[in-house]
């Protein structure tokens, strides 16, 4: 966030994130499934702008995800129910996982890029989708697990079985799509010298 290019990049990724979350464009149907593209701009921000950029885009995602609970953007049936139970906890459950995801992805990219920058892009894409699902579902169980609504969804299953059954194949498809798309975009940005990556240990020694 120290120069004009970083601010322009942040603005462009924020605009894409808002389009994804305010319109059906960000949800891609694949047969009986649908995948969300919401974490992809967050992961790209983490690659291009570091942990701070990832945190900012993750926060935008989290805020918009919360607003979907009250019908702004693509409505969320689950979000509306959680908002009706406890608006504050609904905000925490929607916002914190996405902001934390973006922040961590920035550090993940920096760490893995010291070993291999191309691999780091794909790993960051995978982690963005995986952590989003893991944090979101964990927050759901932690904050609303004792409510009648979530207990009904769990239907007597333990937490792990509930999460696996609930996210199902949909989450796997999202992880695959995020890994491929973020990997390709990140590699393109690196080869275009649009972003820099940490030097490998051997390069530093030289």
C-alpha cells in the first residue's frame, strides 16, 4: 500500500470482489453444484499486496458476506437465520474468518515463495479456499452450535462429520478452482514483473 500501483491494484481487486458478491457472477453453477469465487480476489491480493492486502480484501469479503444476511447482494438463507438469532455473532461468524483468511494467505505466500514462487501461487489459492471453509464452519459451530437451527443441521453427527457432510463436494470443487485460477493469475503477475517475491535462501547467500 506504499505506492500508486498498489492502491490501483487494491481498488481493482475490491471492485471485482464487490461484483462477485453483489451479483450472481461470483457463483458458478457446475452441474448440481455451485462454487463461490469470493476468495479468489482475496488470494490474489495476498499474493500481489502481501498480508495487509489480503487482510483488506478479506475484510471486504467478510463485510459483504454479513450484508448478504440482510438481503444486500446475493441473499444468504443461512445468514438471515443466523442474523435473526444474534446479529452480533452473525457478524463475527461472517467477518472474522474471511479477514483472518486473507491475512494468513499473505504470510503463506511469502513463506512458500522463498522455496518456489510458482508453487506458492497455487498453494495460496488452495489455502484461501480451504481456510475459508474451515474457519467459516468452525465459527458456525463455535458460535451457533448450541442453537436449535444448527443442532437440526448437525442431526446428531459429531462436529467433523457435520462439517464434511455439509460442505461436501462443493468445497472440494472450490478448492480445486481456487488453486488453478489463483495459481495461473499469480504466475502471470510474477512473470509480468507486476509483483516481486521474496528471494530464495540460496539467492540471498549469493
